């Protein structure tokens, strides 16, 4: 029977190449720099990204250019050899191991072990639950003589008599000089206390107190404050699992999975070898894992190449930022005047004057270095200097001292004086006056310029007929 099945498979393979089956089930949607991208890969990315959108779903046609741009950057990263970087390979290896963990553990193993612990505890605790108690005790040691024991017993009887007269537990304890923390409420379950203590406590209703009784520790009166039942498995599961993980339960789950795989593979392989083989096949056996790891791999390359080519360059390219600002100056206008400078708070007028003298005549970008060079680090607690471009409403002291609005801010106990150094500007004069906006726009400019070069450099071919079938096939 087995031989006939194999013959049938080979007959089909001889009539139709293996690639034909793959193309029918999962056709090539596009190629980027000669690299095939199948429909399932695009569908995974499209569906995942659209599930995170707030403003409504994108159409396939709207999403396609974004996806192509992403793949172009990945192609550039591979062309630059970034996929061979030891640091990226190590990061991918480490994170893949973490993501693969659930596939390499026996399904439900940890939860089953957690439930065993819960069931055992439930059998012990579930019937009576937790008791919240308070008690007054007069300790008796084994070496105490009969007189000491008699005194302890007389005192606990007096406690009970006072309670019976209507005094509260707290009032009674205070009358006998017992500290409040000694009668602080606590919880117990079955098996945690002396049998005599449990017998007295569990016999009470909520709010009742016991008659005096003796245990190996001494003489008690116990008050039952409240009780609560043992919770559900879902309630205790996180704590139990956390405890099991500290006991290396994940390794036990891996071993169980390895033993299961070894049996399925014929038993002539160790559990560890079976796990290693399974690990090597995860991307093929589980499409969702394969998609996730391809996405992660490409994401690492995308981030690295984008940082190198654009993101990492922008913040350091001050000449480029200034040039971009001057070329697009009309775009960056203030609706109201701004104050460019520093707000200085200090412990003394002398300290404040010293700071002002250090930054006098300097560019705002030089303020911090000048202050740092003029004061030792341990003196910084005596001053606060805020440097920037402030609109009305950004800083209470700027509002008062520069724009004559409001009452100013709070100086705080370590500061006695405040002043400002700088000037009012009607519109941005240099790119740093609107650094955030300019940096963002300059990055977009460089990114689009880079993408234009990638579109020329790498050939992209899209099968529009396959594109029409995205999310519309069985």
C-alpha cells in the first residue's frame, strides 16, 4: 500500500514540475531586483499593517507602493552586504530562538503542570478558603514554670472578660499594653497553624471571637474578621506559572516536546536532536512563523540601511539642515513672536550674574557648553537653565519677563532669583529655531531622494493579474 502511494506521488511529479504546484497555490506576485515575492508574503504584510490602521483600511493598490519601497530598501541592504553583519546575524539568531520557543515546547505542558498545583492547593484550601484573623496571645515557653503559665492563663481570661463586657478587640489589646501591630489582621489557610488554633478559628463566623484556648505557643483569643473562597484557576494561573518558570519549567516542556518528536521520528534519535531538527523546519511547517521571521529579518535590514543612509545622517548634517531651511524659509513662519534664549533660575544673584556673563554674546547653541565649562558639576544643583525657543504659554517666566503676561512660575526652595537672556524673534532666523520641523522635513526629502535612486537602480515587476487575487482566493 505504501509503495503504491509513493508511485502515485512520483507519477504526479513527473507530469507536473514541483514549481508548478507552488505557483498555482502561491503564485509570484512581484520581483524586486530579481527576487521573487509570492502572494502569501504580500498578503501577510498587507493584512497585518491594515489591522493596525486607525483611519480606515487601505486598498491593495494604495498599499502596494509602500510595500515596494520597503522591499527596495531591503534589496539595497542586501546589496550592501548588511545581511552578513555579525551583529545583525546574532540579533536575528537570539530573537528567533525566543520567538520559536512556543513551537518547541509540548503544547499545554506548562498549563497542565500549573493546573496540577492549583488542583492540589484547591483540594486543601478550597473547602474552607482563606480566613482573615486577628488574635491576642500571651506566649508561654517550655521552660516557664507553673506560676508563669498560670499568669498567662489569667491574663487571657481577663481579655475574654473585657471583650464580653463590650470592649472592642483594639481597645482590649491597648488596655493590656499590646502594640497595634501585634493584633494586625493576617490570613491563614488549612495546615498553616496549630490544630488548636485552626479548630477555634474555623469554628467562628465572620465578626465573632473565640473563647480562650491553649496551643503549644501559649494562650489565645482569636477574632475572625472575614473569609474568602479559593479563587479560580485563571486567577492564580499567572502566579503559579511565574513560580514554575523560576523552577525551569520551560526546559521541562522542551524535553517533553523532544521526547514526543523522537517517538514520531522512529525513536532512533535523542530528544535534543529531534528538537534541533524540528527547529530547522519551523519556517516550512508553520507559515505564520515563516512570515513572522521573514518580516523580522527584513525589518532588521530595513532599519539598519535606513539608519545608515538617512536617519543617522540627518541629525549630524547641520550644513544640509541649514541649507534646506534657507531654501524653504517661507514654509517655516511663526504665527506669534517667539523668545529665543535661556531662562535662568539660581540660588543667589551672584550665581545668576555669573551664568549671564558666561553666555553673553554667544549663540544659543553655545550656551550649554559655556555654562558647563564655567561651573563644576556639583554646583549644578544651585541652578536651573532652560534653553530653547519659547512661544507664549510655553514657559511662565518667559510669559512674564519677556511678554509681560501672567505672574511667572515657581522658584522652588533652592532658587531665589530668576532672569532671562536672549531676544524676541518674529520668525525663524536659523534652522535651530524650528529644528524639529526642519529635521522632519529634511529627513522626508532625503528619503524620497534615496527612494528615487533605488527605483532607478533596482527593477520591480508586478503581476497585476495576481494582484487582483489578493485576499480573494480560496
